[in-house]
C-alpha cells in the first residue's frame, strides 16, 4: 500500500529509525512495514479526520494491559502525525500522575493497606489530571507542566523534572492501562478475583473504593477524551509475561533500587487484574479503534467502530 501524498518515504525512514532504537531485550519488531502500512498510518488517518472535523485539539485515549505496547505505539503515532499532517502531538501517561509515596502511605493507613501500592484508580492525583485536561482545552494557550513519575523509585519526580508544555498541541495522546475504564456493578465486586483480594481485602473495602473512584473522579477525566484506542491482549496471563519484559527494560535503564523480581511482579499485577479483565471483557464496545495483540506481541487485526 502506498501513501505518496503523506510524505511516505520520510515517515518510513523516521519510523524505522525509531524502531531500531527500541529493540531491547530480544523483543523483535516483526513485519515492521506491514505494521506501518496496515495499522499505524490508518490510525493516524482516522485521528486526522477527527481533528479536521472538530477543527480544534483532540484528546486520544490509548489503553491496554501492562506491557501491551502503549508507550511505543504512542511515540510511533506522534512521528506519523507530525510527518504526514504536520500536527503537533504531545503524549502523557496516567502513570505520571501517581500520588507521591507519602500520600499513598497516608491512604494505606486511612482506607486500606493496599493503597500503598501504586496502580489502581485512587492512587492517581485526579485533580492534577483534571487541571491538565483543562489547560490542554483552553482556547488561549498558556505554558504549563505535567508531572513525571520515577517507577524505579516509586515516587514522583521533583517539579524541576516535570514535562513543560510550551506549545499548544493539535493532538494529545493520553495513555494508560485503565484509561477509559468503567466501574463495575456492586454485585460484581463481591467475589474476589485472586488471592490478593481474598486474603488482603476480605471486606472488599479496597475494591469498593477503587470502583467508586471510577464512578466519580475518573469519569470526570475520561469525559475529555474524544476518541479511544484499545490494545486488546489475548488474555490476562500475557500481562505478566510482557510486564516482566517491561521490568527488564526498566532495570537496564535505571539507577533506582525499586525494580521487581518475578514473584514481586506476579503479586503486583494482581492489583490490576480485576479492572484489566473487565476491560478485556467489555471495553471493545466503548472503544473507537480496537487493535488485537496476538500471543507473539504483534498487532494482528484492527477494527474501527
């Protein structure tokens, strides 16, 4: 497939250059040109159409299980949107808005010890996210900062290391494992989904609080999203496999001490299991673009709703 009108040669060159830099820990990028032609460019064309239709900045929600490729795909889309349509794109992750370790420790004492572990709704600073969304939507742009989070230290970076947004973006990619997640019905919360919930959340206090956060504070945030992209993994067991790979990358690139071993990751992803499984079951109906990820971690099919 050819896209001569989109400066295809330049897109292809920059895309392959980026992919080459991303090859880490023996995780190959298979069928690179096929993925570009059949997935990334069609997605960018769809985003561009939405932007032209609204004629103002749009926010793309990009969601998928841990290790599904959200960060890498976001960066690829940014390259293409710039080269093909000259659209200024910014990317930020819901992970950057985790509450500080100190704040989560306070939550762990006040509500449930499980809130000491980052990840689930309730462990993000939702007011900071709302402020960010409002700043991005202002007709008269003003410089502002987006926080950044150091996962290797399990704490937020000091403000001097935050991402400065100094130019209005036409496209905003808001990525995260639970972006767009819907709350469950109260009756669905009663049965534990794993050992963590069964043994450490016997009264369901933690999962009820998380669910209520989705009903309230996170719902307000997700209303700002104009189009949702869902990376659908084969099943939850691949979240562990790919999250383990993610941790190896983190260890290779970080001087921090808070990286995790295999058993710690198994425990860690239990915090994510309930919402991830719920999204795998139902989120396809909510998303505008669904990308199936196969067992070899490849984009295998795409559907536009």
